[in-house]
């Protein structure tokens, strides 16, 4: 039902909240109760002076009756419905829910937003716990001390025949461990407090590189056209503070130069317009490797593509995030990603629809390709890199898509053959 067709439902809801009987409101308006009943059941259209009079008597803005809940509320309800895998017909009734039961709609929307916030917090903390050595060591110290206290307390509780001397020793151990636990907890809290609000601060060379690329929207037309050298661009980049970050940036910009030498931006854009973002078709048309085309597609702003490159060890060399697809800041990504399948099969091009489990269940056309880097030689293990291109495609059906996570620590899929650790999102003990 259209939003403007729910004015009657909103009038009925507001009248109930105001504690007015239908007959009393009708009398105040100078209309019959039966006519008001038809209006409240959306069987009569309403507007003009009558709508203004009703709004005045109910002490609300006319727009609250004619337009209903704010668009943001309805959008949140629809997002919650999609995440819950409700049928399309149910998702489309978000307007009706917001119009007829605005208070309950706001409760549901607030709950959905709260869950999303908590999931982001879990992801952030999980990532930080994994990659912050000080935090990981502090947590390990807390857990070890707590385990020692629990073990000593268990002995005191279970062993009734302990001598006074040994009992005093155990009591002394508990006292000592308790002090250490308190001091460690205090130090950890102080450390966390000192680092609050620095989520956006650059903490590693990889962070510096990503901030640099993001600031340029991953576009370096001057470098590609030969009008600027990589070194001149890097020298003006305030975000590249460390030598390691500048080294990585040189590699990215050098790769952009090499890709431009193989196919010009004009030729690529013409082929893209003719054939669409099909890496194989574009590679055949332009006569260049698939990896070159995938990097070109990833830099096309209109496609909003995500892109990941990893080396033979599975470490990320390049990350361009896509809306709705979570890429861990470091390693330990989902083992089911086609990226890793391509890594083990150089030369094979993988194409599969993909959905990432989580808040939004974002859907993508996924292309993955592995290639050998450098010139092969006798008795030398080849270096292999794999690339994964993600093109947003909301039309993909879940039944046809490969379900993957971000990383095991925050993946809700329980029965997963690639799971390495339990998820923090699991409600089971």
C-alpha cells in the first residue's frame, strides 16, 4: 500500500494515543462517525481543510498524517526485513508498519541499529585483539591470572584435609594473584582509555597506503598519462609518513603505469562501454592479461567495485573496499573466498555470484584470477598472486550465491567446513 494511502491508519493511531474516541473526534470535526471510520480504514481519501483540522485536534503536524514516519525509519525497517530474509511482499509493508504502529516501528528500527552497532564493535575489537600485540598480551595476562585464582580456589574448596600451613600458602597465592589481576585490569583500562577516539588514526604502513589511495579515490590520471611521476605524487602525500608506506605506494603507482602502457584509458573505456565489466571479454578485446583488466575495472569510479590482491602467503597486498563487503585489515580472511581458490590454480579464471554473511548480505559478481609473478627459473618456486574483483549486483538470488564471511571471528555461519575458530557472534556456549 502506498504511503499516502495510509493516512487513515495514522489518524487512527494518533487518535488512540491521544485517548479520543472515534465519535468524539467526529463530533469535533463536524462529520459523522461512520465517515471518520471509513477514513481511518483508508477507504476514503482525505486532504485539504479536513486534514488540517484533524491534525490540529490531534496536536500533530499535518505531514505526520499525510506522509507518515520519516524515510530513514522506513529505510531501516526495510533493511532489517532484508537481513531477516523476509519475503519481498513483507519487506514492502514497512511503510504500513511505520504508519499504523509508529512506536513499535521505532522500537524495531532502534533494535536493528543497535545490533548493527554491536556487530561493528565486535568486528573492531576482534580485529584489534588479533593485531594489537599490547592488547593481546594484556588479555592473555588477565585470563592466565584469573585461571590461576580459579585453580587455587578450587583446591581450597575441594580439599578438606589441607594442613593449616598449605591453606595459608594458598590464601597467600590468591591474595597475590588477585592484586596482580586488579593491577593488570587497571593498566588495560588505562590503555584502552588512552586510545579512544583514534580509530581513524594511521597505525601501520598499510593504513597509510589505504588512506593515501582513498584520498585520491584510487584514481591517478596524471601518473597514468605520464604527466606526473610516482615519486612526485608520493612526495606531496601527507598521509605517507613511513618509508614502508612510501615503498608500497611506489609499487601501486608503478603498476598503474605498467597497466597504462599495455592499454590506454581511452581504449579501455571504449571497450568497457561496448562489452560491460566482463574481464575475460575485455581482455580478449584489448589483447591484455586478465589481471590488467581487473585492475582497470577496479579503478573505474562508476562501477563502485571492490578489489583485493594477495600473495602466496595469503597476505593482502592491496585492498579496495566495496560497499557492504568487509575485508579484514590484515590476514585471516574467510577461507571460502574465491581469491584463495584462484591462488592455488594460477591461470584459471573463477566467476561466481557471492553474498557475504552479516548485516547487509551484500551481493556481488565475483571474479578471481591467479597468476605467476616474475620469470620462471630452474628449481625455483614460482611467486603467485591472486586478484579478486567484486562488482555489486543486488539482483543476485541467495540460492544461487556462494555464501562467505569476513573472518571466522565475526561470521554467523555455524556449519562451515572452513571454520577455524568459533564466532564471537554465536549465542551458544
